[in-house]
C-alpha cells in the first residue's frame, strides 16, 4: 500500500540477477497492483474525522490537511506508476534485442 514499499525495493534489487525476464515479471506484477490500488482509492472527504465541538475554521483546516496528504500519496504513486511503465517498456525492448 505504501508508495515506497521496502519489500518491493528489495525484490527489485535482486530481480535483475536472474535476468531481464524476471525483472520484467516483477515490474508487471507491481504495475498491475499499483494500477488496481490507485483506481480503487476513494478520495472523498467522508474519511475526515473532526471533533463534534470543532469550530468551522478547525473543520475547514482538517479537510484541507486531509486533501493535502491525500494528494501527496496520489502524486507519489502516480510517479511510481510512470516509472514502472517506463521500465516495463525498456525491459521489453532489451528482451527483444537479445531474442
């Protein structure tokens, strides 16, 4: 669920030691997972929990802060997806040249 998932980073580090086919397989698995997760995320404000005795200003701040955090995660994942797509294309090209 985390954009900088340490488990994926470790698997990525070692995937190349088995050759570009295994690296491509790992990239495709991660790409499918990230696309699915990103498509399923609900970005509404329904999740914002604000104290019932909060002022209108406090409620507005809570909503804005929620949106800022949500956008940060979205941009990080979008960047990762773009990198995965680019890496997938490069690996496909590399594999095509060695076949």
